[in-house]
C-alpha cells in the first residue's frame, strides 16, 4: 500500500501526466492515438529530439572498464 509522500519523482511525473491525458481525453474530440501523437511531438520539441539524431557516449581517456572485448 502506497502512503502519500513516499512516491519517487519519476512516479509523481507519471501520475501528473496521466491527469493531463485524462483531461484531454474527456474534454477534447481527439482520439487516443491523436493524444499520444501530440504528446510525442511535445516531447520531441521540448527536448529537441530528431529521429535521425544519434547520441554517442565517448569513454573518458584512461578510464579502466575492466576486461576488454579482446580479452573476454
């Protein structure tokens, strides 16, 4: 059983967005997929994401990550 105040930030964010989704579903004539598409567009715009954009993580020089692939 969940007690108020013991939810983590990620769960709180999820609950908050569900409230907005519920409102849009009840108060608009948008179909569920249209709402999902609008949310996806908002996320892409907010975080400036691009379908072709690739995020590459470069390891820091001198960082020992243990066994290399060659030695595995």
